[in-house]
């Protein structure tokens, strides 16, 4: 499979996956259980009653079905949030394991978003070995020729685990060195900003990383205040030029929605702050925003040297950003993306 888009006249369309709906993890299903949130329930869960949602995403059949749907829509790769957890059925692990085992994965690439760290040199070496094994997969995404694409969720977390400065630098250097030694190319490491783009830029420069991006973009609205989708869309559009001004190399992030209200009633273990939220966009509005992201990356190829965008998200149902089919909308969002891409490719 060609995971760099040499056979298409557009940048790669990547989509974030944060997986938390196996039988072992009920917190997301609890958040979606009240009737008023059933429009978000993904196709692979059951709506048992007005106040109960159940099911288990962790089957090969369900992940295979998602792979096929993503490929048919034109998505080029999934970016899996991945932790050092060794239990193959644990959240942030099970879907990637199923993806790697799938006979359908050719045609849909993947890459890693590094998340969570065990503060020991031995653990990081094991993590690097795992990443190298993924880089060897024919479907691992490569950009700029032969460079495996890696996202870091938050550099802050690496620094907390390994120490700011020399030790975190050693960890990053080890990943680069082992990848190059294995003949797999120098990883293209992109940082998701957390507490601010300015801090992320400092970290990129400090550790010799490659590009700036984001997990999502929302504006600093009033807590518990709702805003039209257009506010979110305009903020996303503005963020690309803002990031380019902050750092010359970027991967544009396209935020498709943000509405975490279902978590306010049934919060997950990691908490649920009462931020602002946005109305859901129509499938056509979401597809149009993705199209604008692809056009921006193509037209700003010097800054967007990786020729990829990253979309929030495939499966953030509880946070309000998803493309994976639901009971309420079916494949409407994916259908709109496919239609947009077919029209864009025809231009």
C-alpha cells in the first residue's frame, strides 16, 4: 500500500481514533445512555432502553466493518491514540490490535499518537521497540518520502515522566536512532499543542521535533454556553494561519465538533469540565470543512510539507466529534466526505 499520497492529487486525510468502548470500559457508554444523547450512539452499540446503552466494540467483525467504511469514504489513515498498556483488551489498545490483525487493512493506513508514559528507561525502550515494529508494517503512514509519521499528544506528559530537558531529549533521540538504524526513515514527529501553541513551539525547538498541530480547536467561549457550528468552523479555519505564524511547519487540524455535555451528567474517570459547546454541523458542512483543510494543505505545501491533515475525530462521540456511523445518521457523514472528495478530485 502507498501510505504517502503519491497516487492522489491531494494531501492525506488522517482521522484521530481514541478507543474506549470495549467490554472493559463502560464510562463512555454510561455518558451516552440518557435518551437525549442517543443521536450519538455508534452503530456497534445497542440502545437497550431510554436510559441504557451497551455493547462491545472489541471484536474483529466490528473493527473490520469500520475499516471498510473508512476506506470507502476516502479516509487515508487512522491516527490511533496509543498507550504503553500491555493488556490487548484495554482501551487505547484493542482497536489498533484488531486493525493490525485485519485482512481488510490494506488501503487504510495507520500511525501512532503517543499518549501516557511509564517513567523508566526500560519502559521507553520497550515502547520504541513497539513503535519500530509498527513502522515495519506496510500500512504505516510515511510522509516526505520514507519518514514514519508520529504524533505526540502532549510533550508535557513526556517531560513529566522523563524530566524536562536532557532525559526527554534522550528518549526522542532513541526513537529516531532506532528507526534509522532499522532502515525505516527518520520519524516525522508532530506535536499536539496543549496549554498553548507558544509552549508547544518552544518544545518543538527544544527537542528538535518537526511540526505543530492540535488534537482539536475550540475558542475560549463562556462555560456551558452553546455556539453555532459556524463559530467552530471559522475558528478552525483561522487556526491554520495562526499556527503557521507560530511555527513554519504544521499539519492542519480540522475540528468537526465539540459538545461534551453528555459527560457532565456521567463523567468519565478523567473528569469532564464544563466548557462551552457547539451545535452539530450537517454532514455537508463537515465534509466542506475537511475539503477546505485539504485545499489549505495543498496550497501551502511549504508549511504543510507532510501533505496531510488530521481530523478530529473518528470516534469522539462523547465529546461531539465523530465520523463513525451512528444509529441516528447511519453513514451520512462518510457519504458526504466521499461525495466531496470525488468532486474535488474531478476538478
